[in-house]
């Protein structure tokens, strides 16, 4: 059984204050993020759903997937969404040797051209985090939709987000085949629900701009 927290407790957020967990803003704005793509079937579908609400999102892309689908990568950027780094091969930091992990992250940055980094599974060792924070802004989340969890249905994914997202929340979805059976119903429902409440959906470009002083040179 998968173990994860739908709402990241404030205690955990406080233990890692250098990570970005949410955007401190009183405005009715949500920050939708999509991990592990781009996928040739799912990502275009996600883009169509977002366009219906003029919603912008941040796509934490895996470098190998960018290489496999360069046209979708370009379409993401052309549509006003933000492409950010989710490593090159989706390594788990807890089970990876540091040097090889740093190399994988750097390759991912070369593809995404972003200084925003979300570690796969949210897993980082202390020394990994210390090193990476010199060059990247580490983006976590405060709401996990659970769309990847095959033990729940689309209604539960929808409830996970509706019951826990507030102004400034960073919410995790996945534009993957594994998540799609739940995402297909949950994403339109979530967009519609918060749209009717007067929320807008923005990408994390402001955080990217704030991290510009730490930019690295891309190969």
C-alpha cells in the first residue's frame, strides 16, 4: 500500500523552510503542477483541460521524456505554461549516490532550462539538499492529489484537492498513463469547482524569477 500525505503538515514545512511548499498569497490563486511528463497522450489532454479555464500550470518534466517528446515540450512553453526540472531519469535521492544524483539533476536542468527543481518522490538526503540549494530552488507541495494511487478512485482524488487546497496551495498531479484513470475525471471537476469559487490558476514563474540570482549555466 502506498504511503503519502495528502496535506503536508505545517510541522514538516517548518522543518525544511528553504523548500517551497506553497506560495504565501492571500489572493484566490492555486498553483497546479504536473510531474513525470511530458507524455504523448496525457499531456495534450491536460493542456486542453487547462485551456478551458485559461489556467496556467507548472510541468515538472523528466529530462528523458523531454528528449522523447520535444514537440510537446515546446508546446507547453508556447501555451504559457512553465517547464521545470524533475531530474533526467527520475532517480530517488534516498537510494542514489550523491555524485550520480547531482549529474542526473544537472542533465534534467539542461533539458528544462529551469532553476526550479522538484525531487522525484520528494526524497532528498541532507547533503543532496545542501548542495542543490546553491543552484536550484527546491519546490515541494502542500497538497498531493493522489492521482497516481491505484487504490483510490477519481472521486477521492477530487476530494483530496477540494478539501485541502487553499489560497497559494501548490498541488501535485501527474500527466502519466498511470494517473490518467483518476485524472480524467478529477482534473475537470477540480478546475470547475475552484473556478466557480473565483480562483485562478497560475504557474510558478514568479518563483523562477526570484531564483535568478542562483542561475547556473546550462550545457
